[in-house]
């Protein structure tokens, strides 16, 4: 279903429920125009919600696109003899700009590097990526896409320390600086601040909503 936190949502109230296939057929031109950025859903067949995603990693939807989407949904509403209810577009774009600023600050990848020694990790299923490099391995988290961010980061830090200790390597950051317990804790605190900023907007890292927003 469209979500007011990230979508410009227009409600279409039908005088009587229609077969979903009829509504979806009328919706098809809008879907073809905007592809994955639009959603249409209903809970009872009488009230439908049409949404255009306002923010993604590509940036904010343009005012022209928003006008085009609203015009298309108005045409759809006329075909279905529906009553439309939509938010004011200027306010929606202002909210989208604020959300985009939060997303820009939250769109982070954290990398811990284990270098030196004879490192051959056998980590199994983990909430982080493991990428081999010539002098060791890199452990990576895509913050926005990671569920249970705090525990996932702790697992990654623990794995990095264990690999370094077991194989005679060093745990370092992107600049090659050694990472001790204090440094790792500081990174964890920064990630918690990012998580809280997103949660303040009702978006949990790793959630379906975050997956959409950071696509």
C-alpha cells in the first residue's frame, strides 16, 4: 500500500466496489509511465489509494512529475466515477525536501577492514557483507538496508576483532587507522544517531519502507 511518509497519496472513493481487475486496467497507463515509483492498493475494493514515491536515492520527484501524476489519477477517478482526496502539492514537496535531507545524512555504508595475516573467513550467514581484498577482507553494512542496526553492527565488529585475532591481522578503518574498542564504540554511537533520525520519521532501518526509500 502507498505510505504517506514517503508517497504523495491520493484517495479514490468509489460509489460502489469494483472488480480489482477493472481498476488495475484503468491504472495501467499511470503504472507504465512511472513504473516502480507508483503504487495502488485497496483494503475493501471501495477505497483505493494511489501513491507516487516522492524520495529515493535518485533524489526528489520533480514538481512537473507530481502534477502529471495527479492529473493522471484525476483522469482515472473520472473513469471510475470516484471522489478524490489529495494533499496540497506544495506542502508535499516541502516535506519531501526535508525527508531527502534526512536520507542524505543516513545513506551510509560502514566498512571495517581486516588486513595482514592469512585471512580465510568462514563466517556463515551474517547481517553484513564480506568482500575479499588482496591484503585481507572488508566487512560492510549498508546502514539504511540493515534491520536491527545496533546488533548487526555489533556482530560485524565482533567478527572483525575475531578474524584479526585468529589470523594475526589488524582491524582498520578506510584510512588504515587501527580500530580499538573505543573507536568501534564511537562508530556504533554514530550509527545509533542515524537510526534515531530515521525512526523519528517513522522509518526503521531494514524495513520495507526503508528498502523503498533507499532504492
